[in-house]
């Protein structure tokens, strides 16, 4: 072997190792499904919203935080939810779990956007405006109590 082949092999090993380390840095090595960018990572099956409806009267958001014609990201317990006010005084809420591959969907004004694969939902109805999401977002029954959007029975 010549020196040039040895350098090429060394370079390949160096770059291969560096590339593997770079990819490992992007992986979830903790194994717990966590990710620094939670809005773009799928939710592990154990972390999805519970099948039981929330208790009536649980606060979701302050009415003043939800703009008319807009939406916000919120939490219901530990579950990510989306709250919108399509018209003045009308509040709706949805699970923020995308129906495509369970990524966390983000509020984007009159729409909800999934950062993983580009699905777009209507904030007023939860319906899919652009796929690949196959189904609308799951609605959460809400009402207004004082200055709070709360879960309804």
C-alpha cells in the first residue's frame, strides 16, 4: 500500500467516525422519547393523551390569551392542546397530537401546523386542510367560566 491509500483510509475512518458521532447527537439516546424540540418529535405511545375525558371545569387557558381569529398552544394536565377563538366569545379546543404520526401540532393563527410532515388543520374546526394527516384533530369540549376556558362535561 502506498501512503496516499493509507491517508485516504485514515480520512475515511476519521470522517466516518465524525459522521456517526454527529448522527448520534441527534438521536434520543435516553430512550425516554424526550427531545429538545418537543414540537417536532413524535409522542411515544405511553405519552399520548389519555383515553378518558378531562374532568369538567379544568382550566385550559385564560380567555384573554386567545386572540379572536387566532389560536394558542396550551396544556391540559401534561397533554398538549390547542385552543382557538374563531369568533369573539366562541372557544374551541383540540388535542395537539397529529393524526398522522403523533407529532405535537403547533398553533399558527387560524391554522394549526404539524412541524413533522407539514399537515395543516383548520383552527376553528380541527379539520385537515393539507395532509398527510388522515383525520381531523380530536376535539376537547370546552366552555367559558369567568375569564377562563375550561373543560366541559
